[in-house]
């Protein structure tokens, strides 16, 4: 099952919905193992550039000879997306033109090596009946292909419009919940302008080559005025901002992240990541400065340790003050 990483976005291929969801059949199937995903140092650097890493702030993710050279934890979405490409899952009839990537969860169990071979297991864990559509939850667990060490778990929440009303449950204990941020001003906010070529660069670093993000004619066919940024690209920006603000930019302190994709971003717009700290959990929302819309909402990132001292917090501005309240 392949879902588009921009949240709410249609995919090229169309498989018409011909049957109702057969939840029991779908849940009995799998897990299915992916092919081996091999990557090199160049790949992790290209990915980092795709999510806005800069030489000034993020040299450790861009220069292989840097003393602290490391991999951004959100790079794990690359093998995750490649593994999660099953379109003929028993019990599910997909219409991929109506699939929306609603939410995403990542939990890391070990840091990603700077180059390596990974393999993933994919399993549909639940299908929820939301009336207007079906919410398909799939888990992707990734391992080191050589040592078999568990590296990460991801959960994809894919909403298929028009596939509901099949008599299923509306909630699942297997779904990783999203959480609203505290009702107070954010503790920190980092603002960063994307480039007009951001989606073009990200599609090379991530392998998500959906033409919706680069082809103006295709974007208009999908209902957008112009190509839009990948939702997982915006998430990559946000995770970098949080690591800069609360973890001394150390990827090893990343534990988990959960995010909901709420509205599109146009390449060239400015992302403002608002952050609220509660112990080792950083709640966050990502707004588009130019229109005040929430690109990512009800999100949080868990750091590996609650011992991250306040002295590690960077000096960051309250960029939300620069967004007109009338736009929020």
C-alpha cells in the first residue's frame, strides 16, 4: 500500500473501489517483507538538503568528515515509503486517487548508520470505518539487513475517501494517538523559508517522485493551483527545528514523533515550527507564515532522555508573533 507523503494527496495510479472492506481478511494477511534497501552517505546528505539542512546550522548532517556526522532520524521515511507499496492487499480494494496520508508516526530504537542495508516488514493492523471513508492503519518495522537489529517502527494512517460505511469500528487501540499542544504561548519557535525548488530537491532525496510536487499541469488536475510540498518534507523541517532548539541538534536524542498533516505548503513559503516543552516531550505545530494555516498540527516529538538541560536550548525567536492573528 503506497500512500502519498503530502497528506490528503492523490496518487497517479487508479484502482477503482469494487468491493467493501473485508477487515478480517485484511488483518489475517502478512506481514510482508520488503526488498533490501541499500543507501550510502551521499543519500543521507541529499535527504538532509531536501528537508532544509544548512551548512551554518546543520553541518553534521551535510559533511561526511564532520566529527559529529550523523543521519537525520526522519530519513527512515525513505525505506518506509518504499516498503509500504502494497496495492493488492487482501480484503482491501484501493482507489489510490482517493488516498490521503493523514498522519504519520516514527519511533526509533537505534540510530541509523551513515550507510547501510535495511529491510522492512509491512502489516495492515486495522481498518476503521469513518463513515465518509476508511482509515487504513499500517505498520512498517525496519531492521538492519545484516545484524537484524530493530531500527524503527512507523505507522502510516491512510484515509480512503468513499470507502466507509462497511460496518467496522471507528476507533482502534492500535492507532498511535495525536495530541493537541498546551493552551499557552509556545516556548520556542523557529522560522525557515523553503525554496521554490524545495519539492524538486526533496523528491530526489526521498524517492517520492509523485508529479504532484513538480508538474504544474498534474497539480491542477488534482485541484491545486501549483505543485505543493511533500508533507513529510515539512515534517523533516520541523524535526530539525526541534532538535536544534531542544537537543543541541543531536539526532541520537530523537525518540519518536507523531504528526497530523493538515494543509498544503507551496514551495517558497515559510515554515514556522512552534514548540512547547513538557519534560522530554516537545509538542509542536507548524504554520505557514504567509497565510497562517497549520501545515502540521497536534504533533509531538519525544526525546530519548528527560535529562536534556535547559542550557541545551538554542536562542530562538517567537516567530509566531510575526504572523497576523487574523490569519490564525
